[in-house]
């Protein structure tokens, strides 16, 4: 059943009901059951290298768990396979990765430069590492429970994020992910035509204004001015189009009335909140999740407080949306 975020739980892939397949790709098919339902056919890829990743999808369009993989021992061949899987599944889950913070950083750098977030709590010794903490003795209660893609308020927003569970609550604290490409594909033709060529304004202050000293507001505003990005973004690798507005950082649609802007943003938000385009990840200590911010939105669940939850994230620099 969906929860208040519109998320659904997914099968525990740790105990699969069918044999694991190596790099299984799910592609849209048109097999008929006589009732007009859309079905899926499976195509199977086996990469001819010494190391073949064991990848088990979470849903037909979004998310996969990777087994038998060591993040600290990644060769070029495996890195290429992993990148291919990431582009295909958009969200990858790795469990029991007992690596150091330095190895977490090194893993992220395999996919590009890492950014330093100007508004979050960052690790003192490793400024590239964002520390996300709530509950327990921390005294913090903020949880990023609204659907968003990371740092869309930047001129060149994040390509991807790699999040680690350091301290996880006994229950709750899951993270939900939404496939922005699938959400766009489910829009009616009329709605696609309406939003295809629109732009939206993204603004850091919608979330982080209270983290800037009043005396620094003008300076920070000049450093991180509002950004104008396409409402429907084209993925630079796959060419797929997806919704690129979010309730966290998008202030309004450019060039339309305030009333129409609210209507459009609300409609696109509901498309993201559709459980049929989502997967949900339950955390354990040293679980890692990497997702593609160009085509995925995410939301944490605040159902664990007052228990303690501490996560660490590195974020890969991206490019200008188009």
C-alpha cells in the first residue's frame, strides 16, 4: 500500500523468488493477455569479461541491487559495466560495503569531480562528504522528506549522488525514489505539449535560507543566483526526457501566470508521486545507494524519529540541463 509520500514497498531482493540473472535488462514489450494490459519482456545481457556484475532489478523501470561487488576494488572493466547499469536502472543499491570515508570519496570520483555543498553539514576532514543526521542525541529533526533532485539550484546541478547508511534506525528511515522519465512518459499528450518547451526557476533559498546569516544573504545570493532550467530535461547519455521540476527547489514556471505556474507544478508533482514510477530502499549499516539526479527524484521518510539516523553522501558534479 502507498504511504503518505506515495511510495510503495518493493520485494526483498535479498531472497529472490527466481534465480538471479546477470545484468538483466527489462524492456517494454507488447505481449497480449487478451485484456489489453501492457506487459514486459525480458532481454538478458551477459558482459564478456572476467567480472560480470550480478544485478537484480527492483522494479521494471527503476532501481536494481548489485550483489557480489566490492566498491573498494573496482577495475576499469567493472567500472564501465557499473556505469552502464547505472544509466539503465537509474538507482543502484550495494549492501555490506565496509569501506572507509576515503574509499567512498574515491569511488565517487570514478564518475566525475565531487562538489562541496555550501549549505549542509559537511565532514570536517572531508568537505566533499555531506553529513545528514537526525534524531538520537543530535537534537536535529530536519529530514528531506519532500520530493527533489539534488542541488537543482546550481547552474550545473549534480549528475549523481552516492549515499551511505552510517547509523540507521531499527525501523523506518527508508528512502523513496521516483523515475522522472517514466513519470513524464505517463503524461497525456496534451500535457506533454503544454510543458515540453517551458522553463522553471530553481532557488536555493526555498530550503536553505535559514542557513545563511542575514549579513551574508546578499553575497550568497550573488554567488548562487536563481537558475532557469527546462521543465522537461533531456538526459545527456540516454537521450530520454524527464520531469525536472521539484517541490524542494523549484519556485515557479517562467513566463506564465502565478496561477498557471502552481497548476503545472502541482500536476508534475503528482506525476512524480505516482507509486507506479517508484521504488523504495530500506537501509542497513554500510548500505550504499547511488542515483542519477538527472532523471531521478528522491524523498526521505521521517518515520523513525526520535531514533538516530546518520547518512553520508558524496555528490558528483553535473552539467547544464538542456
